[in-house]
């Protein structure tokens, strides 16, 4: 989660584009926007790791 917090802090700073930040953090733009949208919708809890197992 620590990497996600640093990424969101950098996005909120606004001095660098999300594309550049994704390259710096070694993540895809899709992942970067996913983290950002989860943070905007759920706050810090949106950055918690989620289970990848299927719902039953």
C-alpha cells in the first residue's frame, strides 16, 4: 500500500502528469487511474489491497 500512497500524494501535488508518474512508479496508466479512482471514491480505504479470488 505504501507505493499507492506515494503515487496518490504525487498526483495530488499536480506538478507532474499521471503518465509520467506511472512511468516513474513502473505501473501502467490503467493501474494508476484505477488507484486514483479508488482513492477518490473510497478515500484511504480504497488503497487497501483487494482479494483477487472470485466471488462465490
